[in-house]
């Protein structure tokens, strides 16, 4: 197959940042994606309906086009019923971060029990819960240690739609099938790399992210689920831009930037595994069904033609910078 056409591809986990970085990266996602779930961990966080509206307007102005829909999320805190009733038509969900677990999450949740009254209201009002599922334990075990929280929440709130964000382990893939109300997103990098790619030789700061890449058997489980377009799994890039000086330094920031090259990389990965017929479901159809969204109409035609990934997009270094990949974007309409 020389060409592949995708209809209204979606990125169900995206960081667009603020100010100059927003202006630089938002158009790159809006070019090839029809919509994206926008992460709310800004400074200050997006934790009110007023902030949702103002940030959405900033994103739309930065994108400069009408065929990209930013699906807004609130930063988790204890909300009143009145706040949630007012917000629910304007958001796709509420994002829970354990306190201090990743970038700009200091105001996150410290004790899961304290968050349950708001979750009960979310369940009643049909507002999905998006979760960064890690503990503060040993870095390779943080997701595994958090799985009991997912089980607890899935049983306690059986009608609450729970999204396990950017899963990285075989155990998380297995958990998808244990509870009807559990769903998940997975990134490009976690389908392709392991911790060895990050730190097995010379340290590669541009592959360092949280959750950190795991073991080969975890990558295999994630890949198998994606390649068969598991019906409860959606693509979410977790594309997280940082300027070069924040990555190539002591105290390297966590985040892999993939937004402008995600579809090309995925096409090559699915093609290599004889699963191109599953890519449409993975990057759009599953998400439309799970989240109940109808994205803007956009057609992205990909070509089995080599593409050289730029060394930088502005001041941001992408994954696999300078490397050649086998698929490229041929046409967008």
C-alpha cells in the first residue's frame, strides 16, 4: 500500500502549554489532528469554567483554523455540584494528578479518599475521570503500584468512566478487560521504546518522560493491544514540549514531543506489523465511541514515502530528531 487515508484523527492526551510555547506547538497539532484532549496542568491550573473558556479561546486563536476541536479538561479538585453542572457541557472530563507526580502537579490529589465525593458527583453527572496513574514509589513500579487505585475506583463508582492515561505496562493492558468502566490511552513512544532506549547507553533526554518507558515485555503488550485496535484503547500522544534548555540540562524536564510526527510514525509502525487496517480505529473511531465526540471533518492522506524528522520545531526537539522514517503526510483536506 502506497497511501493511507485517515478520517478525523484524534489525540486524546495533549499538552499545549501557554504563551509563546502554545503559539509554537498548537498549530502543529491542529494541522494533522481534528481534535485533542487538552491537559489542564498549567500555572495556574485550569480549575474553573472561566479558565476553561479562556484557555480554549487562546488555543483556537493560536491554531488559526476551524477544523481542530480542543476538548477541554478541568484540573481535579473538590468541586461542588453547581460547578460541575455548569461545566459538564464544556468539558470532556476532569484530570486527576497525584500531588507532585509530574509537571505542574503540585496541587494534585494527596489522598484518594478525599477526592471521592467529587467522583460521586462526576458519576451522577456523567463526567469522565482522566487519571495520571502513578505513585511516588520506585520509578519502574509506580504504575503497577497504582493499579489497586484503579480497581478500587472502578468498583466503587461502576458508572464512572475512568481513563487510565498513557499506560505503560502489560498489567495495565490486562486491567482494561477486568472492569467495564475502565478505558486507556497510550503514546507513540511507549509503543516503540523501552527504558534501554532512554538510559541504556548515552542518556537521551528527549526520550525521557513520565511515566518512564518500561521493559520489552510491557512494550510488546502495549503494541499488541494497539495493533489490534483494542476497543477500550485510544491514541493519546502525551506530546509534551519543553525548550531545549529544559531538556538538555541537569534536572531534565519530563516529556517527549511527538505531535507533528505522530501519525507518520504510527503509520510506519502499523505498516511494519501488517495492521494498517486497524490504524483508523486506534487514532479516531475508538475515541469517538468511548468519549461520545463528533470531531470536525478532516482527511489526512499518508504516503509510504520517506520523511526526515526535523532537528527542531522552533526551540523544541522532537522524538527521533534528524532520523528518516518511512511514511510522510501527503495531503490534508
